[in-house]
């Protein structure tokens, strides 16, 4: 006796193809068109088609398989129509699908204007012109955005760390169409894509609460879903109150940040989601938040401060290139009615710097300075005699590690690119050293 193997059905998207398969086997639906179209959709009890997750990913797979088109719920049609070269048939009921596959009723394929869709979604609600003061911090964020560097902001409560972080996507290079498709696919699979937005054209900003679990951050579950690190793909992952996150949660974050992808393995399936993010973190300088504050007195003991900071492991800190102190804003700066530099002006400098980097690393798998390996650091981060003496003096005096030394060189390379300089000069090294505040205080 021959034993047939069956695949367990997972997800409501198989309701429509299973139903059509049964109808085709009984002769109600002719099989001619079934070989040309992919079918997806959840069925309600009255035969209506309900929306599904992952329509964009399935449309991409259908095009790769060489199919003519895809039949799916009408509400998912604009999302799938982003994929060119594929006929998108949006239906509302099972009966309508049967009529279409039988050739008795035609359904007009769904079409979208990609250019309009992409340009209309490129607007951000925040702008750096709204931030008073903090010029030193803004400069550090510009450097981080230019080189793709991870950054940690340390400052007292109310100094504007979160406000600054939320505006980082506005100065990052604009998303390419391929990046927009990648990001939209992740949101689609997660069921988080808004109905009125068929394509995500702005870089995502994800800010999970510090009580999040490792599954919520990395992804997983019985039916594996992307976590926050993947939802922030091509954008910013902001971790506020960094020491308050569970240590095991932060530790599982290390590898996805390093590799740019996260693999979730289960007994029956193994899935890989992209996680190429810019990590932005914020923390208080001590448990009470007022260490080194000129107005508020710090009530923390040295042991309490050490315990607080030790919640962040060395390996995780090693993956953060820039540490910047964010002081409290003075009244004079808050009351200033002058207009601060807007995001567009900063973004233009960032864009020019990224263009230099893309040209430098053309033909390699590296896209920005933060991704440089030791071989590329040696090739592209040569110092003159003055710069060498400065870095040698600081490294010996403060006891910088080899990793810190490399990170200073990477950041200095980015500062030189922003300056339009082919060579790293003394002033670039000096500025890069200023962005290692935790190293300077703990050595």
C-alpha cells in the first residue's frame, strides 16, 4: 500500500486555494487557468474573502515562478500590485473567483502608480529644526548617519535624547525602491502594513519598550514572525533606557546587528529575516540620572553606578561606534526663537558622504564605513604623522583596546568624508576621540 505524505496547513491564506482545489477536482472549476495563477485568501463563513498577511512576498514569489498572475482578496490587491510584470486579480467572494477561473466573468487587474506611491510616502512628521540647542549631539548624529555607525546617547532625563533619536530617519539617505520593497515585505508578513499604504517609502523607526522579550525583539513564536530588529530593517532601532532591558534580550541582539540578518529555527522550519539596522540607544549616566549634572545632585553611590553601567555587556558596547554625552538644555537655548538647521540641509551632507563611500567600496559587499573589516581599515584609514602621534598618545594614556582603536579610525574616516577630505587628518582623529565618552570615563 502506498503511503502519501501531507503538508500541514498553516495560516488562513490557504482557505481559497484548498476550496478551489476541491471545486476543480469535482469539475466545477476548469483547471486551465489554475496553472497560470496563484491563489491566496482567507474565507469567511458566508464565502467572502478576508485579508491575509504576506501578500507582497507571495506576489514576488509568483513572479519568480513565472506565473501570469495572482488571485487574492481585493483589499490586498494594491499591496501585491507593487510587483511589476504580474497580473493582480482582486476578488471579494469565492463565487467571484469561481466565475473568473471558469471564464464567465472578467476581473480588471489592479494597477498602482509606483512613482506616485513612492513619492507620496516619503514625508516625515519630525524635523531637526524643532530641536533647540544640542549642536554637539546633532553633529554626532550626522556623523553616525553618514557612516552607518551605531550610537549611544548618555544624558539626564529631559535632555532630549528621545526627541533627537526620532529625527534620525529624516537625515538618513532616502530609501531606494528595492529597500522599500524589502521593508514592506517584512511589515506585510507581520500583518502590520496599513491598508492605505501599499508601500513603505520612509525608513522605519522602531522603539520597543524595555520590558520586551527576546522573541519580541529578535522574532520567533510557534509560527515564526519577524521581531523588532527586522521591523527596523533599513531604518533605526531605538533602545531607550538601555540598561533597563533584560540582559539576555540584549545579548541575543549582538549577532543580528553584526550579520545584518536573524535566523529563527524551529523543529519543522527555519526562517531568515533581514535585520540591517542603525542601532541608536539612550541611557542615563547613573540610576538617578543626574551624575555630572550642574544643577541636580546625584544620589547614587559608586557601586550603584558601576552596577547600572555593567548591565550593558562589553561585547554589545563593542558594536557601538559612538558614545556621546547629551547635557540638559539651558533656558537660553530653549527660549531662542531662531530657526535651527533643518533635516534637509543635514541630509544633503549625509547623502554626499554616502556617495563617496559607495564609490570607495564599489564592487565589494561593504556599503558604508561602519561595515569596514580590518583589511579595509588598513587600506582606507591611513594616518599622517601628526594623526598617528595623537592617536598613539591617547591610546596609551587612556588604555584604549584594539577594538576601540579600530572604531576611532572608522569614525574618523566618516568625518573626513563629510569634510570632503581624501586623507584622515589630525582634526578628524580629535573629533572621533571625543565620541568615545564611556571609554574615557572607564579606563
